[in-house]
């Protein structure tokens, strides 16, 4: 008999235990992909003040399945009308299930509620899966995709946000 698993999206603070796997696994992933010391990656993920990812200007969302964190992401204020996405993550055990797209949709919806009209983000040159996710989710590449990824360095993207009009 199969058991139905429940996904929940929770807004958390940076120090919340639900956010720890996000930061821990991202540090390992970046360290491995970019051949950098693990401690350097941990520091780069934890040097942003937690307030940047908290209301009113930001958010840190974690997707849980049966209470366990499986995906997440955050945004912070980039400028008056732009939210910057950071720390988009899906647990390596739960990839290829559409969780990254769920995280993007939730972050976009939350950004619209906060009054943002644009999202900006960068992803690394050794993260082709992330590039594919952003392109498939309607983000515009702000780089020449015909150039080799290593020549580009960080890959910037943007997406215009529109508030959905509810019908009565």
C-alpha cells in the first residue's frame, strides 16, 4: 500500500533548523562543483545577514515533505522594484520531481505580494541544471548563451513579474 506524501511550504528564518540542510548541502555542492574549500563555501552562504531574507524585503522558504526539508530558496531586496533570488536548492535525494519549479513559483508569488515587479538572479557556470530550470520557467538570460559557460562566469537572469488579477 503506498502512502501519500504531503508537501508544505514554510517561511522560516535563516537560523531555523529547517533551513540547515539547505545551507549544508549547498555548501557541499558548491565546494564540489567549483573545487573550492568547503569552509569557504559555508562562509559565503552564511555571511549575508539573516534579516536580508526576512520580511518585509525578503523571504526564506522551505518545502517540507512529511516534515523533512526537501527544497527551498530565498530572496532579498536587490533594488526598489527587484527581488534577488538566492539559495535555490533541492535535496539531492529529491531531484527531478519538479520541486525546483515549485520553489520558484512560491518565491515569485511572495515577491509579487511584497510589491516587486522583477526578479534578478545569478547562477554558476557549472550548474547547467539551474540554467535549464530558469530558462524553462520563463527567465531571460542576460548573457550570450553561445559563449562557453566558463567565459561568462556567473550567469545572470531576470524575469518580469505581474500581479494576477482575481476574478469574482
